[in-house]
C-alpha cells in the first residue's frame, strides 16, 4: 500500500485550482474592503469624543473577541431571523438576494472581521506617531485634518506593515472556514477529494502545502514592502554616514 498516492492529487488538480481561486478571491476582496474601511474608522477610534469612539471600540471588541466561524454562521444563518430581512425576502428585495448567497455572506463576515483588526493596528500606529512629525506639521501651519491626511495616516500606514502582515496571513488561513457555508475553497476541495477517494492524507497534506507556499509568498512580499517603505527605520551599519 502506497503511503502517498499522487494519482489522487493529479486527478483532482482542476478541483484544487478552483478551490485556490475561491480562497484567493475571498481573502483578497475581504482584505481590500477591510483595509479601506479601517482608515476612517481608525481616525474615529482615536477621537476624544466618546460618542464617536465608543461604537467603533465596541465593534472591534466584538469581532476580535469572538471566533470568525461564529461570525460567519451568524451572518449566513442568522440574517433570516431579523424581521426587516424577512420583509425583504417577501418583497423580493435585492438585499435578501445578497444575504442568501454563501459567497456574499462569507465575504461580508471576513471583511468585517479583518476590518476590526486593521482598525486597531492602524489606530495603534497613529497613536505612536513620532512627536517630531506632529511638531513639524504644526510648524508648517497644518490644520488637524491636513496633518492627518499628509503626516499621521501616511506615516502610520508605513509603520503598520510588519503587524499588518500577520493579519493578512491569518486572514488567508482563517478563510479555510468558508467551506462551512457550502463554498468550495481549498479546504472544501480537500474535503471533496477525501470523501471521493477516501484519501485524507493526500488531500489535506497537499492543501496544507499550498497554504504554506502562499504564506511564504506573502512573507516575501511584505519583506520587500518593509525594505521599500521602512528603510529609514532600519539600524544603521557601523561607520555609516562617515566621510572617507
């Protein structure tokens, strides 16, 4: 008996490819939504006005404090429990059409989840903006809004790269729960191959290797980003800057 039957993998490559494409779509679109939604919300998170900052803090606390699988199931199965959603269903409203689709529900839940984490990452970077940069903005006569746009947010976006890379990788790996709502992502493809060939070792080891390869690619890309945008924060080599 062979320990690893390659024919199971080679015969199922089209299915794994479709699962990979689904995983990349869900992860990419969720990260895109979460990133751009997090920028204004991070500004609100740091507002001294409690009426503004508290709702954002409550949102991030909920989504960072509960499992993403629970959030996904709440969106997918729980949407129909709301009276306004049932009314939209009976009226044939497009909103119900969206929430009955597992793809939209997964994308919606993943986007809200990564947005919550990104808000806290960006807000933390904004809190740690070097005092000298803020003083320079004041000296240039910038208003608070202008300083946010030109100094605080761009600087925070650069400095958050190392921490945000972890969120991107966790989002990629966390997207494996999409198969819980009938979507055939990488993990869903592995389950289908396992149930068809009774070969769990081949199916799940192959998918694990794909996730590992994707993680290595992401780590490499973020290392390049750090070299590009955080070079000024790197420690100087001995003797650097001295004239010969």
